C-alpha cells in the first residue's frame, strides 16, 4: 500500500515547526533514522513503575527487569524508549546508539488523590544531554488546583530545553476535581483543552489519551455538551487543537490486539504522528509483543511523510 493521505493538512511537519537546529536534528533522528521511520513515532514508555508502582509488572514478571523493555525497544525497532533518570543511568549504556532515549523529567506516585495532582521534577534537561537523550518528557496536569506551580515549573524546563536544543514532549493529562465536574478526564472537552494548553505552553510533541464518549459529556461546557461526534471525529478535533505540535496517542491499560490496531489506525487517520504504548506491549510475552510490533510497523508504512 502507498502512503495514506487522510487529513494530511493536520499532521505536523518537521519543517513547519520553527525548531532550532538541535531540536530539528534530534527529532529527525527519531522520526526518520529509527523505528518505523517515514516521519512516524513508535515510543515504548517505562515510567509506569514510578507512576503506578510495581503492580503493572505482575502480568508479565519478565517486564519487572528494565532490560526486558530495552531489548523489546531495540529488537522491535522502536523510535525511542521513555523513562526516568534512575533507569537511564543504570541500563541505557548497553543500548545507547541503538535506541533513542526520551528522559522523563517529572513524575509522581498514584498514592495521593488526583485532586492534588502535581508532578515534581525527577531530572533535568542537563541530565538528558549528559545521558545522550534525543528528547525530554514532562507531565502537565491540566485543570489541577496545582496547575499554577505546574506551569511555572514547566516554563523553567522549556527554557532549559530551548537552550540545549532538546525537544519537549508534554504528557497533557486533564486531572483534578474541577475536570471531573466538567465531563471527566476522558471527555473531548478535557482532552481537547489539554492538547491546546500543551501547544500554547511550548510543547513540540503532545501525548494525549484518546477521548471517550460517556453520559458525563452532558456536564461538559458548551458547545462540547451538544456535540454528537464519533470517537474518531473527536480525536480529529484534538489533533487540530494541537496545531503544529506533533501528537502521540497514549496506550493506557492493556486492550485486545484487534482494538489496539484499530485505535492506532484511527489515530493515524486523524493526523497523529504516532503512538506511545507501554503496557499494551511489554505486558505481553516477548514473542507476542514483537509480532504485534511488526503489525504496527506495517500500519505506519501507510503514513509515510517527508520532512
């Protein structure tokens, strides 16, 4: 099959993002030199150990050893692996040059309630440069009562990333009691808003969840509470709100292979640059994960885009 042309005007192009030379070079390496290539991104995150605790590794005990994910990222030809500084310092040296690194710079445990959602720094942009990373990741909890601190902290990270020519990927997550009262974290209103916030705060790439329809949608502010859109149409709006920031779709909890592949295809049709799936891949046995990864590569070949 040839390159797919669905919504080509939506998908952010590297040449149109106004990037510095350092950012451009690092992003181009991930988009075209590693992974599926062709301007797509297939990212394997392993930040769940901090965010969720060791419970996520029970389904596949092999995955508790970070070497499992590094080998999956290398052998499955991923565009990058995303993790915190401790794992990078202790494991990345064996895979440097083979798997690009995205260093996650902030995080939190899931022990405090969402109402207090705030992720303090766990690393620095200078750490990312020292470790040979090609991008940094930062979680912003849009709508949290702590978002004023979050915005100030992110501004400092963004300024350092600009100084070092390091691309910034924002995990744009709606959180907190006020979000819950306006349709919930998975509503189109919340995810659309989060994507726009990430763009306006300076994200180069935005990581978002796929919006879901529910009865809570009626609690969203207008006009969202009056829209009658399919999930695919909703995600199309989210990509539009992200503008010239590239969009990555979060995998979330493990789903069936068929649902996963459908989600990826729909996301790419809507203008996403790629996916960042963790549990949906490394919670599977190695051979099953590699088979599924080859299917993802086949999908991405339909969405090749020049720089």
